[in-house]
C-alpha cells in the first residue's frame, strides 16, 4: 500500500494533468454537438471493429462444427435430389413423401489420404457401426473419390480413384457413350477414360460423369473434364485424359453412398445367369 502512495506522490503532476485533460475533453464533447457526433462515430467504429474481430475469431474456432452442420444439411439434400428422379420416373407413384429412394448418403471425414503411390487409399472415420459397408461409393461435392473396399467397426478404407486397380464406369455428360475410368499412376490430377468408341463426339473441355451402369454410383456424379484424347492402336476406341474436379491431395469431408437395391439386383442377375 505504501508503494502505491509513493507512486501517486511522485507522479501527482502527471496524474493531475491527465485528469484535467480528460475532464476538458469530456466537457468539450458534451457542449459541442459536432465533437460529440465525431466521438460517438469513432467509438462505434472501434467497438464495431472489436465485435467483428471477436465474431471472426469465434467463427474460426467453431469452423469444424459449422462444416459438420453443412455436411448434414447437404447430405439430406443429396438424399432427396438423387432419389427425386427415381421417384418421378415411377408411374402412378403419387405419395413421394413416403418413397424410400435407391441411394442413401452418409457423411464421413478423411483421416488418412495417399496420392503419391501407384495404388492409393483413403481412410474414413466411419465404419460398420455407422452403416458403412464395402462397395459403397465415396464422393465430395465436386466429384468422385473412390470405392469402399474394407470396413471394421469404427473405420473404413477406400480405394482411391488414384489407384491402378480402380475401375469406375463413366460416360460423356452430353451423350450415353461410356467407358472405364482408370489411372496410369502418373499425375494425381489426371485419370484416363478408356474404351470409348470412336463414334462418340469427344471434345476437349466436355464433362465426364458416372455412367450409372454399376451398382455403386448413381448416374451423373461429376468426375472431371476432358483435357485431351487420342485413338488407340486399333483406332477403334478413344483414350481420354480427364482432369479431375477434385483436388485429390486435399480431401477433408466426404459423402458415402449406399445403393439400397444392390442385393436385389445382384440376386436377379444371378438367377438369369443360372
């Protein structure tokens, strides 16, 4: 306490000056409307800037939570929109609210991602306990990522589209000409669409999408755009380089697609083969 008194005594002149200065500024602001408005405007600008910074900081701290909310909302929209065409195509089906669609979307987070090897995989933080099984498709809002191949209770492994063993049915967005999407192991931004017949109207810049001829992906999921193309040695089929819409080196959250009619279709096809 004595140190405080000593400090006040030593600096009494400076303290008195600051007090009188503050008092003078206060009376000036109170008696002059122009100064008062300027002060209020400056104060509002200062507090507004502080509030804006605090809000930005709070938003940053809760960014992961906001992303999860958006993913859940997008998942619901995808479940609705992807199955809407199926609902509309079913004749005499008037009660669309009770229609259970063919495809069901789940969300997951990528916890490991390889892209520099000939055979690359991703690991998701969702597994059998969350309803995920092998042969489920995996996408982002930009396009195809790969196919689930192994699952345990908590996690699942995905064969990346950047895998030499990957084969995905794909087609030209403008026509029904389709082929197989593969990867030559060279560029993580480019995959190859092969076995597209030379009759197809192939053009650089055209979009490549999933063909819907497998039991994994719905038709029309984006993959990438045509960068260039050549004819094979027989000159019967195109070999097309496709620039991916996804940046496969930077994948965070994904959607996992379940085809609810897959087993019924397989059972029917097995009966036909017999």
